[in-house]
């Protein structure tokens, strides 16, 4: 007889697996879609209790930042006939974007820039994307939300069920916590730009597979190039590992200033992880205060979130 795990046990296992992923410890079970959706306790506010934590000295940067790619003049073939580059076919677009088709340690440096790129062009290039298997199960492509001229960009992992249904990133429970975090910084969602590593929901909220990340990340890089923010905040292990091209666990380098193609990058824990592990909010708040200092935002003592 096939023994079935109880719903409660399945939730516990899913929660534990997600906990390890957020910490960046080795994945020991890849496919979670058959377990259940993650169950997290009710959202707690990102609150003032965190604000007065003593700042720890900046830890020594262990991982050398990804080398800054020279984003200079690139060979970009003229479009044939009257076709605008952004109206080209998927394969033509991809041939232009990639100089190397596989993800290497210098993957992002190998990506070519698109002259006169714009968010509109990027969205048009994505089109009704079927480049990877996520296209088959998604409801909506979740492109981004917020201010195209933002100085601060948050990069998450990928859409969940709420985002897939609405087409807007970070609108579920983790999204509500992210909104509180942004507001605790004295900003509003409309002041920042919010996007994800992959633009389609991985089934069952599993982490995106490496080939899905490789397929989708050229669009993320283009978004970051167009926005050209002062600071990028990578939310959680997937965003951090993707942008920094590292297998090192996020807990080893979160809170340190790192580099992504010449832009300052701060990796911190994902809000979904904070929902499962509220004490980590104080670590995230320390990271966000560094971001605020970099952006010249005032850190108010006893400021309620
Ligand atoms: N988690 C993410 O990483 N991104 C979203 O858009 C929502 C939840």
C-alpha cells in the first residue's frame, strides 16, 4: 500500500526545504511541486523593534565581486528589411543577445547590450515567451512593477500564484512584507522597481531550474541596464546566486556591498523566508539600512514601519 504523507507533514517538509534554500544550503530535494504549497505563519509587520538594532561592523567581503562587464559598443546586426530589432523572432533576438549559449562563470559578461534599449523593447522581445517549460504552465508573464527611473531595484526569484494570476510581482504575502520593508525605508512601491529572475511562475513554487534561469536572465540584465539603478537588492538565494554567479550560500555574503556590472548590489534574505523565520528580519533591516545610507535616505530612530 502506498503510504501518503499527511497534509501537515507535507507542509512541514516544504517549509523546511524552503528554509534551506533561502539559507543557500545545498538543495537535497529538487522537485517540490508534488509536496504542497509553502505554509507560512501570518505575516508580521516589518516593525520598529528592528530599527534600533546595533549595526554590526561590515563583514569582510569574502567573495570577489563579479568582474564588471564593459558595456560598450557591441556588434549588433542591422535588422533585415524594415523590421525593428525588437520585432524580430525569438530565435533572432536570442542569437543577438547571447554570444555564448550556456551559462558559464562569466555568463553576464558574455551578454550583449542592445543599443537604445528600453523596457518596452524588452517586454516586446519577451513576447508570449515559450523559450522554456515555464511558458506552458504560466497564466501571466510577470515583467515588473514600479518606477522605470528608480534608483533602487529589488530582484526576487520568480512569480508565485498571486503574481501569476495578476501579472504583478510581489503582491502575495511575501509581497506585502516587501511593501512594508520598502515603506520602512521611507519609500513607496512606486519609488522603486521590482522584478524577478524568472518571469513565469515555476509550478508548485519550486525554485527555477538552472536552464530556466539562463533562458530568462538576459531580460533581467537588460532591465537592469535600462533602469541603471544606484543599488540593486537581490532578495533571496536565487536572485543573489544568479546575479553574482556563485554557488556560495547567501548567508555567507548577505549584508556586504558587492558588484553587478558596475552597480552596487546588496543581497539579503527573501521576504518569504522572513515569513517563515521572523527573527531574520533584524538582519534584513541592517542590510536595508546600508542601502538607505547609500541612497542618502534618512534612517529615523524609532520609526514605525
Ligand atoms: N516571490 C518572488 O520571488 N517574486 C515574486 O514576485 C513573488 C514572490
